[in-house]
C-alpha cells in the first residue's frame, strides 16, 4: 500500500494525508485511554479521606458531612470507570475508521477484481 505514490491524484494524496494524521492521533488517544484504564487512581479509605480532606473544625461541627462527601467521592470514582470505558470504545472506533478508510482507498484494484 503506497499512500503517496507519483501516480496518485492530488485529491487522493490529500485524503491519505488527512486520514494518516487522523489515524496517528487516534492511536495516541487510544493508548492514553488504555493507560488510564490500567493504572487506576488509588481509592482512599474513609480514615485516609478524613485525615486528608476533613479539617478538625469541620469534624467538630458536622460529623456526617465528611462521611457524605466520602460517599460522593466513591460514587464519582465509579462514574469515572464507566466514562473511561466509554472513551476507550470511542477511541477504538475512531482508530478503525481512518485505518479502514486508508485501506479501502489504497487497496490494489487488480487483486479486488480477481
């Protein structure tokens, strides 16, 4: 498959260049999403969360506020996992589209006719 040969028309060269840039950026985006899925942010226990985010003054005023914020944080982490999976599938599709486009535009027509 030769994307930029001399016998190709200018419009095919431009199309191949656009598809190639799209394909390379989609590969980078997909690899970034894979890394985000593999390397997770650590989940804090309630005691760790309380010592890091809840001040002593806040704990004296409202004991339940820190617990509700911790529960909210845990739910947000679960939503993040769902979002990361969604982004990963979207980026895989965004990688397949230009890859298949380049394949079909540049395939050898002699082999396709046989």
